């Protein structure tokens, strides 16, 4: 499967602090990819490196087979919407479109104006007077009207109300259907990922903890509950991702491609939220404790 974004031992350091370190991942072509992880996992840094806003401190990153932001042609192949959906407060909606046309050789003016009309935005209205949802839609319109092959979205709906969020994601799915663009959507909102994404990457402390087609991942994970037992007694084909115990009962989340034949287990399917939280929790529990940085005075 061709990768639209590929990173190998990628790192970005600010002074002594690593915002991203030793990150290796491959994001497949033709997918709507949900990138999820806790704050500080490196998601925003990864996307900024992917769009060329940052340069790596170590390792390498390729986007669509080339270096990020390597000339106008490469820049034109990637669309980006940052978390705060940046627009110019003093410019009107129409001037944003004219600026987009000036800066992007492959700009599709028909797409841009059609989207603005569909959204009911007044072309003469300044961006500073738009609602948060309207600004996010304007930013998305600017990103898609350049006709990108890859769209990188850094938590673009995090600050929006539920209705504005639904409208933004609806627009996004229309774009995917019409243009066939690959998408990487970073989000904390698992419900949004369920509605829009077909591929999942869980990133914790710069490491990929889980990746794959969402349908396949859900099918290969199961919630088991039954009489208390040692998880070490399970077959080798059943990987324990999460466990909890009471005096009499054991509950496990396991990953396996084989059928669960033990009749003492009650087997239930897992949700996407179950999956994300289990892998985030497991990664957190196996991380070495951070040093406080405090010196002991003697």
C-alpha cells in the first residue's frame, strides 16, 4: 500500500525538550485516517512537520513521495487546516478566495465559490465577524479549493459546538467523495472519528501503539469476562491489552485473529472508544517516569 506520509525515527527538539522523538509510521493512501493520542503525544508537531511548517531535528519524513514544502508544486499537493482555523480577521470572505487563487496555481475557483454559496457565507463579510464554525468552514474551503492530494487537519473541530462540528465533518466527507483526497484528521473526539474515518493510528509519546483499518481492528479485539484467572494462562495467540480484576471476576480486552473457544468466557465486542482508551492506557503504564528536573541541594 502506497504511503502518503512516511516518517522514520523522526524527531523535533526545542532546546532540551523533544516535542516528537524517534517517531516511525506510515499513513496509507486513499484513506480517511484518524490520528488520536493524548496531549503531548506529538500529533500537532507531526502534522506541522508534514506540511513543512517545521524542519526535523532528527530522522526523516516524506509526504507524497517528496520532502514537505519542497517548492510550489509540492506545496500545492497538500492542504492544511490548523486547530485554530486561521483566517485574516480584516479580510472579507471574497478576499480570502482571491488570495487563495493568487497563491495556488491549481486553485479551483468554481469549487471555492460553490462551497461559499452552499455554506451561506456572505462574500463581503470580514472573517473577524464570522462565527467559529464559519471560520473553520472558510479555512477548509481554502484548503480544498487548491485541489490537494492530501489534506492534513489538526483538531479543526475541537472548539466548535456540536452542530458546527457536524456541518464541518459533513463538508469534509463530501470533499472526500468528490475529490478522492487522502485525509489525516487529528482529533480527541472519538465519536467524530467513528463518523468519518476508516483507518486509525493511536500515537502515544511519539510511538505508534496501534494502526490499521478500523473495521479489522474492531473485529480482532474482544472484551472477555469470566471467573478470576491469571491472564498468563491464556493461549499465546491472545494478546492482553487491558485487564481488571475483582475478587471473583476477571475482565480482559484481548487481541486475536482466532475464535475464542473457551466456554467460561463471556465474549463481547469492543467500541472504538474502548480500543483507543485501552491502548493509550497501556502505553502510559509502560512509560518510564519523567524526571522532575529538580536538583537536591546538599
